[in-house]
C-alpha cells in the first residue's frame, strides 16, 4: 500500500512538472566553438532530448555488459541447473532410503554426489544406504568423515552413537554422546545418554551435575527433573548407606524432599534414620509418603518402627495408617497382619473381607491361611487357602523390562534406563516374585505304592504236572503277576488310558514267557528241583518288578502320587477343575502342573 502511494505521488509530480513547463515556456541556447552559430530550443524539447540521450546510454551499457559477462552468466545458470538436479536426486534418494529401497537409494546417492559437493545430506544418504545394505563398516567411515566438518559433526556423532549402542559398545557410545554434548549442550539425546552412562557407572555426583545442565537447557520440565533428582539421590544414599550413614541420610532426605511421593526415597530415608536413632524423623517421613502413595514397604517399616514394641502397639500403629488411607487395600492388609500377631482374629477377618471383596491375590490367600491356622488350627481350611493362593492373581512388585525384583533398583538391568522400575502387577508370562517362597507350600511326595503279589495258592505244583504244562502254567502265572503290578503302577500314576495298560501288559507278558523258558531249561537238569526253581524265578521276577517300580518312583516322584480325591479325602485339585475326561490322555505332571493342581 505504501509503495502504491509513493508511485502515485511520483506520477503526480511528473505531470505537474510537465504542465508547469508547458505553461512557462523557456529557451535553451546551445553553442559550441566549432559551430558558427548557436542552437536555440525550447526548455521542454531540451528536457525530452536529455531524457532520450540518457536512456540510449543506459541501453547501450546494458547490451555491452551483457555480452562481456555472458560466460559468467552461463556458468551460473549451469551451476544452478546442476544444483536443482542434485537436490531432486537427493530428495528422491532420502525417500527411497526411508522406504527401504537400497538399490534405488544407492543410485540416487551417487547421482546427487555428482551434482552436489560438500552437501551434508549426501553423506547422510550414503550412510543410510550402507546401513540398508548391511555395510556397517562403510557407514561408520561415512559418519567418521562427517566429524571433519563443523556443519556435519553433530550428525556424524549421532550416527556413531547409534551404531555403538547397536553393537553393545557402551563405553564408545558414552564417548560419542559426551562429545556431542560438548558440541551442542542442548542436544536431548546426548544429554540423556550421558546421564544414563553416568548412572550405570555409579557416578552419581556427575549424574546430578548432568541433570542440572539438562534442566538449564530446558530438556526436562520441573516435575520430571524433580523425579529424576529423587532417583539419583536415592541411589547415591543406597551406595553410601554402609560406608557413610550420615551423608547417606542427608542425600535420602534430599531425595524425599524433591519427591515426597517416591516410595524408595522414603523407605531409604526412614531406614537410615532408624539406624542413626532418629525414630521421630523416620516416622514422619513414612507417614508423609504413605498419605500420597500407600505401599507395603512403608507399612511394614512404620508398624515395626520400634523393635521392642508389643503386638498391641504395632496394631495401634497399623490402625493409624488405616485412618490416613482408609480406602486403600494396603491399609486393610497391614491391619490384618498386625491383628493376627495380636490374636485379634475378628478384626483380621473383617479387614481381609474388605480386601477379598476387591481382589483375591496370592498374599491375601496366604494371610487367610495364617488366620485359619492361628485361630482354629484347621489344616483343611489352611490347605484350601494355600491351594487358592497358587492359582490366585499375582501381587504387585517391582518390575522393569520383564524383570521382577523384590527390591527397587535405580535403573533397568536390561536397557539401563533410569527410573525404569515400577510397582505394578507383572504380566502372566513373568516369573513369580521372590517375595513369596512357594517351595514351602509343597509337601514331600508320597511313597510309591507297593506292587501287589499273587497269593501262593496260584503257584502251580510242578511235581504233579508234566513239563510242557509246567512251562505254560509258569508263563501264565508270571504274566498275571506282571499285569497286576503294572495295573497298580498305572493307578498310582493316574494313567487311566486303556491302550497304555494293554501295551504294558503285553510287554510284561513277553518278558514273563522268556523267564518261563529259562525255568523250563533249568527243570530239564533235575526233576527234584523243578518246583524250587519255579518259585525262585517267580520271586526274583517279583523282586525285579518291585525294584523297577521303586526306581521309577525315585526318578519321577510326582508322577507316582495318586491324585484321585476319593482315595483319602485330600484336596488333590482345585474344586473348579473337572479333572481328566473320559477318553482323554492325561498331561505330563511337571512341577508347575503339580502346583496348579493344588496338591498341598
């Protein structure tokens, strides 16, 4: 708008000037020495003539300079055309590399390299193409070459850092991240990588300084900064707890001050304070954290704040925690545990009813088993609750990257991420936490059943029969004996499939026939010892089968346990388990299946 106004004013001034010249004509006299007479023209004509002369001179100079500068102009045009082609190839190459098309990316990288010189993106495209083709050594060389240029130095350090982390070279990755942080202190990936490296090495002082630098650079906001500061201070306090308790206490208190809802900081601060006989401050820290984050570690530490307290005093402190968080499950659980110790079973049952109304976890079932055993000594109910505990939901524990730990750790042992452990229920594929010892719930396996021997009335008197009859009778008796033993063993192992029994019976019968042929061979030597030889062979056969049964019971102690609930009234499986259906093959009885069956 301003330019339009200026242009209009210029035109108005020009028109006004010409109008004034037209209204006030004047004369211009031009006289040169080589002319005999002078030339007189009007002022308007002189102005027009001067304007034309100036325009002619300007056009002539433009044409002459254009001819003289044409080589330079042509070179500039050619260079611009090559640059446009190079950037077009570079753009297409980056798209191809992002799409994973290595051949096209390689072709376009070479093409863009011909047209563009000293272009950082060309080096990046070449390195990305090397990575796609699996040429990691060439990619590292390309990233290394980028360090020579200040414009590409940070890009090269980033590439070298990623490659070092991918190959598991933590020391080299930390070095590249440190160099990148020196080059550009506000780089987020470099600052976080340096912080991670210092935490893994246990250099907590340096990690705290790095955290302050990150905060000043604006990488972390205030809540995240306070959380990470609490984590680092807690880790530092844990490392100094045994060597310097006073210093550890100050660091733990600083961590609690930075984030008073952080459970590890409160638990560490209270434990160190108790060690230094500062019971009052320990209790205040636990109560402050409990109001915001009820946790079993805080509850146990607060209830056992004074080692010499009686069970009633512990119950009183548990009720104090209940008042501060009445709707939380941990409050009900700690009251129930303290009530059991104080023999207030009514209160314990009331508290556990509130817990079981919301969730049924392993810990809740175990506490109910403790109540049944302490109050009534009812072993049947105890076994029932223990059986439910095995199949109940898992309790929350410290987990990070698939690792379950009974104690909090400042970083993940898998990825090294700071503040990775969370208090939550692990997924079904995770291993059970070590907080509960499940081996104590498993009883010793029952002994293997004794093999059933045939009565002596079934033994054939060989003195009154001929030798072929004796051989046939011996084979029949041995086969019957083996069938009985195998049947009893199959019953002890819960193998109810008929084809398995027939197979075992047939194999045992063939072995008995072989033994009978041996007996017949011995009978041919002396008729007087025929009866004794047969009885001796039968006894040896029975003893051999009994030894085989005992050996099998030793190798697989859990497979010889009769899981039939009709045998002795035991709770051999969960009430909701329908058992083995008719015609269905039984599953293998490993330790895990044995526990899931609920055999206590």
